[in-house]
C-alpha cells in the first residue's frame, strides 16, 4: 500500500499564498462535480470519452463517435488530467496536490508552476500512449501531474518531515526521502511488473515523474538549490564533568 501524505511543516519562502495550487484544486473539483456530474458519487462516463486521452484515437487508429468528439485529440493530452473516475480517485490525487504542491509552487512561482503542472500531465499522457498505442481505453486522472510534483518535491526537499498514513489510521512522521522515495520506487516497479489488464496506467505515473524531474532543473528560481535541506547534525553531548578553568570575558 502506498503512503498517503497528510501534512508537511515546510514553510513558504517566496510566496505568501499558493494561488496556483488552490486554483488547480478548485478546477479539478469543479470538473468532477459539474462536468462529470459526480454529485451522487457515480460520474458521467461520456465525459471520459469526450475529454479523456484515448491512444488509438490520438494515433489515428480509431475515432470517437461524432457526438462525443468535443475537442481535438491533441487537447486531450491535457484535458484528461482534470477528469476522475470516482470521488476516491479525485480525493487521492487532491491530497497529494494539497500537501506537496505549495512548496513546489514556492520554488517556481505561480505562472511557472502552472506551466510545470500542465507539462507533467502531458508527459504522463505521452508515456501512456507509448506504452499502449492501440488502446481504446480512455486515460483520466491527475496522477501524471501529481507524479511530477512528487519528483520535484523529492528533489527540492528530501529531508523535509511529512506526516503520512500507512498500514492503518495512525499518522507517522518521516522524511520525504523515505516516504516519496518509496512511492517513486513503487510506481516504477509497478510499471514494469503490471500486465495489460491493469486498471492503473502506471506508465503515466512514470512519465510524470520523469517530466517533473527534468523540468525542476530549469523552472525553479535561481536561488533555489536542489537537495539543499540536509539533515541536521546530531547535537554534541556536553560533558558533565566540572570545568577546571573559569570562563573568560
């Protein structure tokens, strides 16, 4: 089971509020409830055909029904990332976005973070197309973009402490190095180990991870270093033996 982040205590340095992160949270939630009509918990499946990424359609091997061809296929490289299959799918992605994205936005700025988010979603979508070029199953979900955020956070602040849920309801506080490192390793392993009947597009996650790791090299602020927050040194224990000489002024 993958760890679920709950909270990190890393403060923002360059921005006061993560407006872009909030906007993405609102956009994903609004699309789920109003476009996908997920008010009752069961979404309108036609939206996934209209706006989801279908490799066979993108590659010209098939087509959508005329009444469901709402946007050009190239647009679905991004629109798929704002759709979700059910409320729990939405909630899982939005938790990662809420906990991790503000610090990535802080390292880039609002506009560059939005560009980063869109490009990582596109990178994840392209990876899905390459992994299953003739598939007729629509890809939906923000997981590719979320994976890009995980990669960026991992490269920016691997030693930040993150509260997580894992193997039960009791929260545990661990360094991002271990939490996100395990999550990244799980995605890569699952991509290579999964079979064609998997319901999860693991290669989308891997594509998002790779895109995010590449983009953070160029989109971060000039004064933001990678892997900069090293673990604090262990405190030296002071000797309990009395001093033989007095302190000097």
